[in-house]
């Protein structure tokens, strides 16, 4: 029977997901920030002797965090002006391209010549989206540490390049072509496992590794962009990822450790872990302890959700609706007849609109006021990313206190993320 180590208050459904995914594993861990994910829970680490999990790594291959300490004090910068520039010059949201059309980077040359040929076809997408942040809980933040030094922190992954790679291998695992659309995996479905000795397993490992390099390149580009806006440089650099599979030795055995929403924390290894938009973030370091061994040297990657996105923000759906030809009429209508009934209208056009069908638990206007009262300059954001939708980071860190130590506490002064007009369908 697989040995399972848990931290914090247990979400039973997440534990059931982990148990199901770990049936062919040696050991599994559920970190304190855990919550339900697709197949494998977020905050779950699983050690396989002979398999790698496509669904465990997930759609956002090598999603991760990077933080740099600068050589300037947080009080020495015009935070509002800087956040305006960040939000203006960096692309946030689903499917967005980099506003800089002339990006060149060695990673793009590697993709152009990728050993796994289907990834070569993703070159244009990779080139366009390098250095873009995406949506969901992905962000660019400014922080002040306990001595007042300014830090830059980012969180995002491999964008469309990684997502398409994951999709392609899920299709291949279902007997389809890489370019095909795979059948949608069940939230609580069986893990999609590949033998690491198989040709397909080896191809996935190689493709995953390239997507990881791409994610690192993107985070580096964004951080360098922010440093350029600040007209400063980094004096310390912490960079790690949490949606990946690593070949590691544990208890004298070589195992593939699939971490989904877990930060690697080997003794002496530093990590940047972010809280919610209104909470602290930290720089931590793994320590050598029995607890660390039992955790597969894994710790939290964030605070962890206590509300689903739909619980927090409400439920929406997209439908075709009509709009009349009056430029000053912002209404939409169920039927063309209804649209044309407006005085002066001569024609109507059908288009997609997003309609709320259920209210959420979060009052976004109140959240924005709260964030402003904390002295945080917020750009973008939405109700599903409100602090109340998340656990408190100090509490989840406390559950791991025997395997990590906190080196720096970072207080947010600026937060930039995609606005509520964007939608993250992957939730990972």
C-alpha cells in the first residue's frame, strides 16, 4: 500500500484524488495548501518507480515562481506609476501575445529544432507568447521585505506552448493524433500514466523538459522587463517551478516525483511562495529533517484555495445575443425582434456575451477598497482571486515548519494580474 503523508486540514475529496492517483506509486504527499485539481490534487506530490503522469504535471507545465531582490528601497519608488507601466507593457490574460514584436531568445531556437517534431509546429505560438503572464492566479507583484528592500515576484508557466504540449500527449495517450482534441478528462478520473521506459513516455519527458525551459525563459523575460522599468538590477535571485516531474532518489530508490502545485524544498534549496493579493509572500528554504524526508522534500506553492472560482465570483456562461445598431445603446437582447423594437434601430447583430447565472460569495468592490486601504496598488484582478478565496499563507506554512524555514517575509505593495474580463479554464 502506498504511504501517504498529509499536512494541514484535510480536504477529503483532494485526499481521495491523491489516493487514486497513487495506486502505482511508492509514496505520496498532500501539502497544506492542497485543494481539488484535475485528476491529481493541487498540492499533491507522488513518487512513481516506473511511470510519469501527464495529468499530474497538468496543463500548465512548469508553472512556477521567480523572485528577485533589488538594490533599492520600496519607499524610493513611485509605486502607482510603476504599476501602471507594468500593467501597460506586460501582457496579462488568456491567449495574449507579447506587446514586444521583436523578441529573440535561445529557447525559441531550441523549439524550432525540437527533437519531438510536433513541438516544432508550436514555434509561432511560443514566440508570440514568450514573456506573457496569462490569467487565473498568475501575477507580477512588487514587495517590501522586513528591511524595506524592494522585491519583484512573478508567477506563471509555459503558456500556450505548454498547454498545447500537454493536450497533445493526452490525445496520444487516448490513441489519437497529437493535433487532435483529447476527450475531456474527468475531474476525479484516473491519472493518465505513461511508462517511463516506453517511447511515448520518453517523448513526453523530453517535451515536458523543453516546456519547462520555456517557462523559465518567460519568467526571466518578465522580471528583466520589470527591472528595466524600475531602472535597477537584481542582487538575489530565487527561481523554482511546481508543476513538473523530476527523477530523484528517495530512500535509495530512483523515483519520478510528480509535483502538482508543490515547491521542491531539498535541504538548502530556496523557494519563493506567494500568498493571495492581500497577504504576505515568503522566501523559504528546505531543511534536513525526518519531516522533510516524509514530504518528498516538497512544500506549499501558495496559500491554497478555500473557495472554487465559481463560488467566489459566481457562475457565468457565454451565449449569443443581439445588439441593435444604436451606438449609444449598450443593451443586449434575447431576440432580433426585441433589439429592433428600440426606436431608431434599423438592424441588429448577433454576438457572444458573457452572462452571470449565479452570484458569487465575494463582493469585488469591497475587496478593491480593502486592498487600497492596505496601501497596495492593484491592477486587474477579479473576485475569484480575492484574499477570502484563499487560506492564510502563515497558517499553511506553519503546518510545514519542521521541513522548511522562512528567510524573508514579503509584504505586497503592488499587484498586477489579469482582470475579470478574462477566464482561466484550467484552474491549475
